[in-house]
């Protein structure tokens, strides 16, 4: 029942080189080279092959035998290197010209400039990392909060992969049993009782759901979520934007139609990176610029993870109801929004909260700050962010999709009952979905997409 592995795909074993440190000036800059030409290259550049895994101070020589720079080389012979191939790092001074000269020297000596993520891709293909770990590496580099960095580190250490591998082993074991009862019905195999089979499937189903819950948190940690502020002109969207970002992000005036473009800012809530977008007040406008702003607002709402509809609480109840109905029709068709009834500092009577097809309604005042804590708590709840002490690993939307596929395959195999062929077929689908997460098989078409989002030199 072994599946072909993505790692079985042959890859061109040429030698790749790239700057491993960021662009710009810095104390140290690193050029990394990996592949079969590494020893030849290093012999040309420093007149020797340095001792493995030891810092060697030397001149880096150009074709004219003059020193381009003086620094440290670190040589990692394959397979004991990051990529699994012969790999060398030239640690020189971090000036853009010096590093460019050094990189050009590598190319002169037969290396090719690496594509983004190509070092990690080789590490994956040489079995140094599985796919979730490779993705965690990119997440670690890109993490925008301490929680996200810690979560990425846990994934990199294999916490997430281990959960998937354990589950996968159970699915495979069950599949072997089920297939055996189909293929050899007459043999003296202990056939699984239907009840026992269903119980085992139930346990697997529950485990997938639990991993889904954790991975959902993990995906939020790594990828964050988008929150869009929408509403009628002058409701206080920009005021809420500035409250949430704690900065003077958007322009606020008492003139309806102040915000035209989308205004974006990243904030952290419960350690999760949130992209908050302030939008133009939605109304029919003959002004071409404002009308374009309204179109952009509606588009932004459509792709948001959470929409906060800001309503001016000082308006008549009837007007508020009409506005809300219009906004729900025009802008919030897909996700049930969170309603923020703003400017409650201006009203003396408690508001009766409107009922409707929205997720929650909160009274607040952007002027005094009243209700903001409650709003943020509700935002966390609606986005599915748990703020408990539970430690988590990072994950990706790709993993959630695969886990959902695995869950529905198990549900289908339970539903198949006595039809063992169907049970087996669905278990095969479940195994395939889970294997795609760690890259055990069937991901070759995904590889380019995953690794192209890495930075060069990683
Ligand atoms: N008293 C009071 N005034 C507020 C509150 N929130 C916003 N305002 C005022 O309402 C007016 C409109 O605020 P904005 O934040 O610009 O409203 P907006 O929804 O972004 O408006 P547009 O960009 O024009 O669509 C400004 O004069 C704000 O000072 C509040 O909670 N209380
Ligand atoms: Mg505004």
C-alpha cells in the first residue's frame, strides 16, 4: 500500500546560489551555495576545501585572484546539511556590492541563482523536512507576533506533522484490515465486526475534528484574518479604525464621504495578526471618485473573514433599521456581520438592539472608548480565536482543506456501513488527503506554489 512519494520526483541536480541575508547594508551578509559543484567552487574561491562544520577565516578570491572580501566559510558536506546536498556558506560583509560580486563569482563558477524557496524545496525532496515543516520555516521567517513565531517553531519541530503521521498510521492500519476482508473473504482473517469498525472510524473522525480545531487556530496564527469596517457615511468607521489600530490611521471629519480609498492596517488581537480595512461609506453617489470607493468597499467586504457594520446609534430606530437592511443586502451577503452601534455617548436611553441575520451587536462609543473591549472580545470569538494558555502550532489554509476532505471521507466510509469496498475506497481518499498535508504523496503540482512563496536564499 505504499504510495509514490513526491520525493521520488527527480529534480535537476544543478548547483544553486543565493544571498541568504536580506537586501541592504548590514554587518554580515551570507551567500549560500548548494549542489554538486560546491567543492569545486570553494576550491576556486578560497584555494582549499575547508574542514566540515568549522568556521574558516579566509579571503574570497575573484577570477583575477584578487580578494572580493574576507570572511568565514562554513562547509556542510551532504547529506548532513540543510538541503541534504553539499552546501557552503560564505559569510562576508553585508554590503550589496560585495555580496553581488560574490554571487556573480558563484555563477561564473557554474552555479545558478536560486529561485525563492529552492533551498527548502531541496531539503524537502531530500527528506530533511516534510511539507508542513517547510511551510513552518517560511511562517517562522514571516511571523509578525511572538505567538506566531513560537507556533511556527512548534510546527518546524514536527508537532503538527507528528499528529498527522499518527493519524495516518491508524487510517492505513484500518484500511489494510478492511481491504483484507474484501480481498480474502475466505481466509482465516479475523474479520472486523461492523460495530468495531464503526467504533474505530468514529475515533478517527473525532481525532480529525480535534486536529482541525487546532489547525484552524494554527492557520489564524500563521495567516491572520481580515476584518473590514463597513457602513453608511459618517457612522464612525474611520473613528473605529483609529481606535482599533491605536493610531491616527484614517482621516476623520464630520463630512459624510470622507474616506474614499481602502485604508489598511495590521494589528494584533490575542496574538493573531489581523488586517483591518476601513472603507468608504456605502451610498449611491454621483461623484465618480466616491462611487469607485463604494465599489471597492463592497469588494473588500466580500472577501473579509469578519465584517463589522458600523451604525450611527443616534439615528432614528426606523432609519437604523432601513440602513441595516440596505447594508446587509448590498455588502454583507456572504458572512454574518458584527454590528457596532456607535456614538452611544450621544444618547441617554439604552438602545434596544435590533434583531437580524447578523452574528452579534455591540453598543460602543469611539469617542469615549465605551464598549471597545467587548467589541474586541466578540471579534475574537467570531473569528474563532481562543485566547487560552493553550500552546499551538502554525498551520495553513491548505492543511484545513485537506483535513476537511479527510473528515468527509471518514464520514462517508462510516455511512457506507457493510459495503466494505466503499469503506475501503473512502479510507483511501482519507489517507490521500492526510498525506498531502505532510507531502507524503500527491503534492508534486503543489510544490511550485508552496515554495515560490518563500524568500530567496531560504
Ligand atoms: N460623539 C461621537 N462622535 C463620533 C463617534 N464616532 C465618530 N464620531 C464623529 O462622527 C463623525 C464621522 O466620523 P468618521 O469616523 O469620519 O465616520 P466614517 O464612517 O468614517 O465616515 P465616512 O468616511 O465619511 O464614510 C466625526 O465627526 C467623528 O468625530 C462617537 O462615538 N461619538
Ligand atoms: Mg471614514
